[in-house]
C-alpha cells in the first residue's frame, strides 16, 4: 500500500525519511490495517498533495489534521473532497471566507486540486484514516513524516506562505523559519470555532505577499 507513489521532486528529498525505522513501521501498520478495514484516501491518492504541488512549485502551504473518513470524501488534499461530494462544514466556511475576502462565487465542487496545481500544498498532518473512525491513524508515524516535510520546505525554500488554521496547525509554527517565510494564523474554519475564522482575509494577504515577492498570485476561485 505504501511504496510511496510520489513525484520525483519530493522522492529525492525524502528518500532518507522513507528508510527510517518509524516509516517502515508505519508501512507495516497500514498493511495490517488494510487487511480488515477500509482506509481513506485510496492508496493511489495518499500522496496526491505531493504529486500535484511539486517541491519546486510550492508557494503556499495549508495544513490540515486528518483526511475525511466518510465514503468517497478524501482525495489526498486537506479540506478537499471529491467532485459531487457535499461540502463538509469546514470547507463550506472556507468558501464563505473566499467570497467575502476576494469575491469568489461558491463553487459547485469542493475539489481543491485546482489550487494544488498552482503550488498550494494541501498537507494533512496524518495522511490516512480508517473509515468512519476519526483520528484512527494519528500517532502511528505520519506526524513525524509530515513535520519533516514542513521543516524541509522551510529550510530549502524561501518566501512561502504558511496558512495555519486552528490550534493544531498553529502548533507547527516552530518548524517554520519566520524570517524567510510568511506565517498567517487564524481560527479553524470549523463551525466549532463560532465564526472566528471569518474576516482573516488569508487569501488576499497571501496574494499580496506573493505578488510583492515576484511570484504569480494564486487564482483561488474554483
């Protein structure tokens, strides 16, 4: 299940990570899990975030926590769902903020692949989950891997925008060199945050920073 189907630009940088003991154990765990449970996203989409936002093209990082655990939802990008799937509440709130911030109409699809192809790295801290069991693959090694990925981006790139939504994502800030990158923090888009996410204007702030530093802006409208 986990012979990482990952773009060459990442594979080269992460080769050592894939050979570490924790990652070998993570692979064994996933092989066992798959024998008796349905795992999301499907194996060929586990590294979708990496395969659509190649390392050299990453301009923005959005951090999530877990893939969605309902049938047909998870597609390897944080906060994103497959075409035709009802928007989860957090994603619906992201689209509301997008409309308020830069005027994007609410899209028909919640698939964020269009963002990924422009260099928006949509990374979940945990890349897999057991069907209908939120958080079931936490503390199995994924967080060690994704922390190393965040640090890699911070160390080897410059002027990347990191969007940290909610306390879990904000806790990753120490991995990022704030002297080289822009860190924007906000409440989580979940309804549980009681609307505190709204008005953060992260989409327009991201584009202002990118433009100021000579990068092409993200077309956020889907």
